[in-house]
């Protein structure tokens, strides 16, 4: 639900922080053995999870921008 709220731009900071917390729990519980592993093509094994985590951090700092729903 939090990513949908981020997309809509309503309470973006709070929902981005919830998404970050969710990704940290996912990485800790499921992917902890892959933190420093590389995939078969030489990229970080947690590339997608890291992308979601770092985009959530960026959105929580930057905010929704011009297009958002009213608070």
C-alpha cells in the first residue's frame, strides 16, 4: 500500500519511510546471505532490492515534487 501512496503523492515522506523499513526487513530476513554476492553477470545480487531501498530514501528526503494530492 505504501508504494501506491508514494505514486499518488499523498503523505509521501511517511509512506517512503514505510517502504524503506519494509525493504530493510526483506533484506535482513530473506537476502542477508547475498549482501556482498555478485550475480552471474557481475552485478550486485540485491540490485532490485537496493534500488527500491535507495529510491525510498531519496523520496523521503526530496518529497513528492510539484504533482501531489492535497494533504
